[in-house]
C-alpha cells in the first residue's frame, strides 16, 4: 500500500513538473508590464560581468541588438537609440545580443566592438548566446525594447518607435520622459518590429 | 531568377477564376500596371483595372470604379507580411497621401500562411507571389474632365527569409491608362484583381453553410481562448485548418492548439495580459481568420471556385474573467489563491490544535 502511495505521489509530482515545464517553455513566458524584471548577469564585449542588480534603483533600458540584422543596423545608422539614450542620461542603456553562437548572424566580441565604434554606440552590449535572458524577457525581434523602472518592474515592452513612414513616434523616448516625471508610460506595450532574435532551434 | 512556372502556377487559378467571371462583364478590359520596383529579394508594383461594377454597357471614359492592388513577386524563401506579422517583421505600409483621391484607401490582406522561425518564433505572411487589394477603389468622375492624375505612393516594407531587409519604394501608376487602355493584359490584370478579392477571408455570413463559431474564455493558470467552428454537416470541410489573430492591444496570444472534435474544429489559444498594471475591461474583441477550408464536393458542384481554398474571418467579443498573469499586483482578484490560502491556514490551525490537545493529555 505504501509503495502504491509512493508511486502515486511520484506520478503526481512528475505530472506537476511536466505541466509546469510546458507552461514555462511556451511563448507566454514573456514578461508583462508590471512584472518583476528577470535578474541577469552577462559578460559585456570586454569580458566584464554586468548584472541588472548593478543598477538597482535606476531606470534601465534593454535593447535587443544584432549588427547582422538590417533593421537593427538601420536604427544604429540613423542614431535613433544613441539619440534617445543621450536625451535621457537618467537611464542606463544596455544592448543585449541573444544570437546563438552557431547562427550565421553571430559575431565575435571584437567584431561587435568594431561595429559599435563605427556606429558610435558607447553603451555596453552584453552577450546572451544561450538565449536564456532573451527567452526570460520574451525578446522576439531586433530591436525589441524593455524599460525597467527604479523599483525593478517592467514599465515598457515593445518597439523603439512606430516604425517606417513619414511621422514616426519614439515610444521609448516618450516612456522615459513619462517615468522621469513620475508617470506610467502610455503606451506601455507596443508590437516590436524587426528581424527575429536568432535563438537556437 | 524568378521562375515563370512558379508565377503561372500561382496566378493560374486566379486567372481561371477571373475568366469564369469574365462573361458577366460587358466592359472592355481597361487596366494598367505600374513599373516594377526591384531588388535582390522582391519586386513590387501597383496594378489597376476598371471594375466590373461600372454601369453595364458603358464606354471608356464614363463613370466607373478603378480597382487597385499592390503586387509582390518574391525570390524563393522570402516573404512579406499579413496585417499581423507575428513575432517578427511588419506589414507593408502604403502611403497614398500624395494622391488625394486615394488618401483614405488601405491595403486588404489575403489569408496568411505561417512561417516557423528558429527558437519557436513564428511569423505570418506570403511567399512567391501576393496581390494585396487596395480599398476603396478610385471613383472615376462622371464628367470625365481632363486626363486622370497618376497615383504616387510611398511603400515601406520588410522582406524576410530568416534575415529581414527593410525597403522603401516609390510606386507610380498611370490611372488614365487604367481607364482607357484595353487589351489582353487588361483581361489578365482584371482577372487577378477579381480573384484576389474573391479569395479574401469572408465573414461566415457570406458563405452558405459556413460553420457557426463559438468563442469562450477558459480561465486557469494558463488562461485560454477556446474557439469551436461547427463544421459538421456544413458546406465546408477542413483541409489543414489554421487559425490566425489580428494584433490585440491587451493580450499576447500563443500558438493555437488544434483538435478535430466531435462538434467541429476546436482551437485552444493560450493568452496572457501584456500589462499587469492597468485594469482589464469587462469584455474584449478578438478578430480571427480561419484558413485551410475546402468547399464540400457536393455543395461545390455548381461552383467554378470549388477547387480553391476558403478562408473565413470574423470577430467575437468575450467576457474577460478576473484573469491575471502569475505575478499579480495586490488587489487583483484571484479567488483560487485566496481559498488555497484559507485552506492552508485552516490546516495549520488544525495541526496546532491537535498537537496542543495531545500534549495536554
């Protein structure tokens, strides 16, 4: 009888773990606005450790970046991210490259440094080749932008701006202005646009 | 090098469908195509044809509507996007503000296909060839004063394989030619425009015997939409059905899980709120498109379009229960958690009382 109970308990536990696993691996694992920002510690292009917790209390912008993605590169060439970051010195700006090391888009840190210097990108770019941090946030495109407020909560999730066309609205710039004034960003969510993040299959 | 065979195979059914309509159309086949704007991945142009909706028997130059479309031909493996591009990409944006008569016109989107990307991401769009109708069409003035001004349009689009390349194209079209120029090319252009319009996803009310659709929300830790299309006994049958949703401002929708149930086609679509800090409305509307249906052989006996796939589109408003994602702000209603907490407290209290009573014995 005891054995049967143990087997039943084991089965129940396995079922629960399996169910939990299925839920957490779905695309729904993305963070929502108001969620605690998933913690991370990654290496920058110079091999220095950078953790989200280093910036506790500050507004942090995360930009999913890929020099081999023409959309991400197009924004770099137009200096959209650099100009937005410069207009908001109160915020910390971090690039994250989640390209899988075996994907054709993967560039070595030295090459990424050369790209950054050519584009005038002075903010740190962190490598997330396992894709773990990208998946924790639900980063889908390059670029895909997240803003984390001083309390460590996700305050914005979406596109840098309203995209191509005559009159483009800079959503991230507007969100940072709102946060600096003690207001919630509006919109706080938009649809990110660009190349897909090149995760492992 | 674009394969002519591929072009013929994609345009073929459209052409035959258009030709099937042609005997109904007494007008000369006035039509025009704009110049292709080309790059390594794609070429794109505007096309136009005077519509069959013009007065019967009217001659060139009289009041009529000119139907327009945006046509892409794509190199193998490359695609452009549906109105909801999915996890990556973005749909083409056509700016007609320099053509005042068309300033209010917008693209219509044919039924999409699904493209799987590395890492479980997915996008929605078209490969090989797509013709987006532009609506409403151009109304030709009845008085026919002077030649019609050309259409000038700016197009921003993204073409993707695994990598994505953004392009801007300046497109032009000779509307005067679309009003006046007759010829075999006009027949083909008008046929293709008619076919792409005929194949647009239709509301269930527009097709006799289309399935009844029910939509409900299944609450739970992974809350889901459940859509059931009651196809049994109807005029349409499933041939690889797939379900797509327009972008929703409040919810992220996951990949639909399909089962062929006794009551018809059943899709379960997990979703979650995009923003936990704002209250959700009591009801919200989801716009869906169902593809991969076929007319039943019997029901289609009298229809020339029996061989073509059918797509349905509609929207449904559902009540949103007090759903919140796993991490809730204080005050968000989670009755199940509340009761679990009460049960846990009661259990601890019972254990405490039991131990106390044993000790006191």
